[in-house]
């Protein structure tokens, strides 16, 4: 099998849909790389299909029959003479078997090595790896068994409340908070069964549940040849059901000392792993203390806020790192400036857009697959757009986000635009002092405020 690394690729298959597929296609075009889109029959009129140079239908609407069918995607890539596959976010982006299949078919996977994906995809192994590099990890256990009396003892030592997590979990799914010892064994069994059916792996572990931490993460870009750049941190503390709603960079809760300490552990770890492409290392923070949580071995939804503060196109560097083993950034010369905020725009209902007005002006970015008259199918993730702003500091960025949310009009489907405006203008959010439980706790207030 020919080794195609070190060569400039001419055509990439984008194994995804919606806004992230559009995002990748845009950068590829700027790089002079042709793109092939894949689509389910529900997505025939999706913007990513319209923007790509070629498009191949890979199956019916359910993602289990289209976007998750590895063989169909590989066939599409080979048939259209692609040299590489970009997995985007979600779907097969962290599936080591898919990365292997791509490689075994002589194609380049835009991501780290399959073995690295496998190691980091297992949260128990990832915690052990991080600890090896001196990163503090959330106090917790290895894989546990509900029938093993040692499990109860270990949990007791952590102190309740604890959180049971799936080793293979993701997307905020498969987590159960347990506040009483007598509820532990049953919840481990339920969590394990859920993990088995959702992630095909019933392994679960226990962590100390932190009541109201901040979620902070570092954006990493690495070329696989020893160069590991950190593009600062993102704060993703505003969450609902453990899913992120608003992200910003820098974090209002991270000091220079914390940022440096997180990077001091993360960089050697990514170097040692010969990590390639874009990745994110996630932490929970309480005051100045921070604890490793997991690594996402792919680009993340919230990457644009880091692109703004670092002045770097992350997708471009990811493609260069994975196809040529080099990047255009010097890890020692990353300069961070200004403040960027992202609001995720989610659809509460599927349907056809009757009106769309997109905000603009300096420092406003709208990443989306929406266009006037387009259809939002019911089969996929509810996120339909990301509104991102950039300004000199947090105060100016917040004013800009408020202005941009006011300009954004999406009619024909129900969305969370108004709710995002409510959060942006909430005095607690404005002051920047809050934790991951904050939004869930005030949701009722939001409901009444509408
Ligand atoms: P996923 O991979 O599903 O996104 P993560 O491990 O990244 O799961 O956790 C997602 C969110 O769940 C965190 O941002 C945080 O809000 C919550 N969470 C996870 N672990 C803990 C913990 N030990 N204590 C408190 N909250 C936690």
C-alpha cells in the first residue's frame, strides 16, 4: 500500500453532513483541494451537497443506514478517487475501526492514528495516561463491577455524590449521578446496560462528582512529528444535560498560571502519543484546581472561538498535519488576543425555513447549513448553526453577541435563539462567575422569563 503522507492531496471525502461538512468544504476550497460530499436521501438538498465538487448518496435517512455505514463511505471515497477522508465531528470521527478501514484502503484519515484514537476513546485508559504525565485527574476508579464489594468501598472512599460514566461514552450520554450509597449498585448495573446498548461497550467507572465546576479545555494542534501547539483554552461551562450551549475563549475562570500548568502536562502527553491533527483535552476546574476529564481526538464543534483568538484556521492546519506531517504554525509563537464567544443555535422542531436573516458586520461569523427555504430533517443532531463573535474583550464580545442574536431571524422552525439572548444578558453570565450546574438550576427562571 502506497504511503501517501508527505504529499499534497487533491481530493478529500467529507464523511459528515450539516454545518461541520460545510465548514470543512470551505477550507478545502481555499486550499485548492476538491471535496466529495456524502449524503443520506434526507439530505439531498443540504448545503454541504451543494457546495462540494461532487456528492455521493450513501443510504436512507437513519444515520445507522447512511452516515455510520463505513463500507458505503469507503466505497464512495474510492469510487470518486479521493485520497483522504475527513470525519468531521460525531458520527465516525472517533471510531478507531473506521480510521483503520480508511488506512487499509490506501486513504489518509484526517485525524490521529487508530491506536491513539482507541487509547484516548477509552476514558479509563485516557485517565491513566494523563496521570502518567502528571496531570491531576478527577478522583475516581478504574473499571467497576456492581457485584464486586470493592466497588462500594472505593466509591465510599471518594465520598458521595459520585458520577458513573461509560468508558466509551460521549456526547453527554451515559452518565448517572449517585448521591446515596444504597443506590450505587443498581445504578452501576443500569449504566452498564445503557453503555452496552449505546456504545457497544458496557465498561463503566466512577468519579467523584464535582457539584458546580467550570468546564475548561485546551485546543491542541499537532503535526505528529514533535510539534504540539496549544491555542489557549475554551470555557464550555454553560451546559444543559451535560451538553454545551455557549463556549468562549479565553475562559473567565482561568488564570495564566492554570493555563500554563494545564499545557505543561498536556504537551508532553500529545508529543509522546505522536498525536496528529486537532484534538482537545478537557478539564473540570474548581477555583485554581483543575482535573483531567478526557481527550476528544478530533476537531470540536466549538473550535471557531479558538480560531478567532489565535488567528488560525484549525481545519487547514489539521489537514496539513495529517496529509503532509507539517503545520504552518510555530508552537512557540502562538499569540492569543481578544475575546470570542459562540452560541449554539438548536432547532426544537424539524421543518422548512420560511425566512432566514443572517447577522453580519465585523467580528461576526455564522457557521451553518441553513439557507432560505431549506429543510431541517428530523433524523439528526438538533444543532443547526453556530453564531460566533470576536472583539477586543469580553464586555465588547457580549455586546456584539447580543446585537448579532437580535439580527438573527430563523422562521418556520422553533429555535433557542431567544433563550441564548436571555443567557447572554443574565447578570450571572455577564459577571462570568458560574459553574456547570448554573444553567440547569435557572432553567425554570428562563421559562418564566420568556
Ligand atoms: P462526554 O464525553 O459525554 O462529553 P465528559 O466526560 O466530557 O462527557 O463530560 C461532560 C460533562 O459532564 C462535563 O462538562 C461536566 O458538566 C459533566 N461531568 C463529567 N464528569 C463530571 C464530574 N466528575 N463531576 C461533575 N461533572 C462532571
